[in-house]
C-alpha cells in the first residue's frame, strides 16, 4: 500500500485502492476501509494516545486520513458519564452513557463521521459536498462545509422537523426538499452522484465516512481504562454505527491495546421503523424494507444500507435487538432527564427504552432462535436466567403441552396466526382462560412470561387433541369461533 489503508470489498475481498467509491463492481457488495495492522502495531501505543489532545484525532493512525490532513475542529472525545440513578432503576451494577450531545460543532454524533468524510473529500479534489439526511447529518455537513470552504447541497425529506431544517439553513447550504421518504431521497442522491462530481458523504464517500464511527468505540475503551465493556446498547438507523463500534473493539484487540473479551451488542430501534430488529427476532439475515412511521426521525431508515452486517454483529456476539413504541420513547427521554440530568433526542430515548426492556427481563435470545423449542431440548441457559416463579411456570403441564407443538421461536407476543397454521387438522395449541383479559385465547409462547390459568395434564391433552372435555366456557365455544377480536376463525374438530 502507498498508505496504511485502502478500500476492500466486504464479500469478495478485492482491493480498490483509495477513490470515491462505495460499491464493488465485481460483486456489487459494499466497500470498507482496511488497514495494514502489522505496520500500525509499532506506531501506536496507549502512552502515545494519552499524550495527544482530547479529541477524535488522537486515533489518527486508525482512521483513513490523508498524509497532509490538519483538522480544523476538535470533534469527538465526548464524556462517558456514569449513570448510577438510572442504573439503579434498571438493576445494572454499572451503567455508563456515551453522551455525544456535546460533540462539536453541531452537538451530534454525525460530526465525527462528517469530519472524516470531508478530510477525504479534499484529497479527492471535490469542491462541493452533499448528503441525504434525516436532520442531524444535514446540520453536520452544512456546518463543517462552511468551516472548511466547501459548497454544500443538502437533500432532505419534505416533512423534516422545522428545527432541524433551520439548523441546516443557518450555515448557508443549498437545501433541497424531496417529497418522499429518506430511502427515496438517498436513491436520488445516488443518481446525482453519478452525474455530478460532488462528494456525497453517505454515497461515494461512505466507506471513509463510516470509519468515523469507530472513534466512539475507541473512546469507550480508553475511558474505561483500556478495557472493553460487557454489553453495548446502540441505536440503529442504517446499521453502520453498531458494526463500526465492533470493528473498533476488534482493532484494539488486534493491536494489543486491550485484552480480548467477548462484548455483546444490542441494537435499538423504534417500532415504527425496525427492519433490523424485526430480522433479528425472526432469525433472518435478509432485511425487509419498511415504511417509516415514528417520532424517532433520526433513526427512520426503512432500508438500512448496513442492515445485513448489523444483524451479523448482533447475532455473532450473542446479543439481541428490540424495538420500542413512540410512547415508550417519550417516557424514556423524560426518565433519563429526571435521573441523570441529560436531555436527549428521540434516538437517545430509543436507546434508554431498550435498556429498560433488557433490565425488565424481556424475552432474550435462546441458544438457537431458528430451532424449535421442545420438551427434550429446553433452552437451559435461557431457563436459568428466569426468575424462580417463571421457571416453575415453564414446567407446568399446560406449558409442556405447548412445547410439544414444535413452534419455531419467534416474537413471543405475536398472535398465533402470524406464524402457525390455522388448519383445524394441524392446530394443536391448547386453549386456556385468560383471567386478565376475561376471555379465551390460544396458549402460545407468551405464556412463558404471562401464563393463563393452569389446567390439569389430562385437560391439556384433551385440548391439544381437539376433543371435548377441556375447560372452555360454553358461551365462548359457540360454533367453535375464537372470541378474540381481530383473530381468524379457528374450528377444532369435535367442538
């Protein structure tokens, strides 16, 4: 290499040197920056890093920066704040919050990635930089373009929040509103990048842009005393951040700057736009695009570019991914402000809400999500993590009968018709009386956490075989219809 880094295809491994490109022409897979770690190992140490100014540029050897680059802003190195009050409510022994709301110059995490992207835009000879954005990236590009003497064009969805639009216009950038979602805006920018010699930070400069996210991981390790955390909860939009934090930890291990340790990664998304978490919970590696509908606009990317790699980072680390509703996001923003004095935006609310869900013992990933859970192979590790009361319920006759149905483990709160055949000849799920709802329902995996009334083994067997004798209220069994509103008609033979 002429420098210590260059572009490489993530799939076929072909090297592409250094150029404004994000896609491999051979296999159409994304490119990423790779480094000569053997040469870097002798050039970087903890002591050298500690002597440098407290900003993201202290890790310059691990970033794709041109040789003649001189930073104009001290971005990054935001505080890692201990959160004892919030941790006490969550039941966490030690909880820390990486507060990027104080990152320069626009008080956003995006200041990191834009700084690295513009450093390379200058070396490639661009005089105009641009981006597609849901708000924060637009502000960061506009501000740093003004600082570094670039012309700036910003493309945004037409319904973006007025406060974020104002935060972009004040820097003098050319603002273009597009009637469509972020994904449609991003596709338009990809076409513009092919026709104009502009540096789009999240299109043709994306491999360099994404490397700026690694500084979050570098800082976390250094601020913990050059140790890696046990668990990391990361908000996800395009999926790049969680993969780059993992890459940062892996690089520190490779360079012998930290001890090797297994870190679990947990992805956080809003329910109104959760393509990555949906795929993780369904044990799939393919992303199904969604139409965003959430107040967390900074995370509202329905077709994430790095979604596949985010899923891989989460599942291979033994982590999990969840999504939370808009009311939960608002409550979590208020909770963080009341307990730790930090007023975050909606993306921070998504992260806190998912942390609350983890602490509340929501369903976690068993040893094999794609395998059926049966009596003969109970998820021992999953069972051991449950409370004693829950463990006793898992062994009840009713739940044992449910285990024999060989349902694949999916979202525990899904209605049965979403993942189980409603053919009367194949339906084997026992019915039970739900005292909390006052109605009849099909026993499902949800019973592991919210079981209905226990019934005897013989009654459960009768219900499973679809024979009379199960404890069903007569007024709810008329014509064999299931009484839950919105659920399909279920007919059991003999009823």
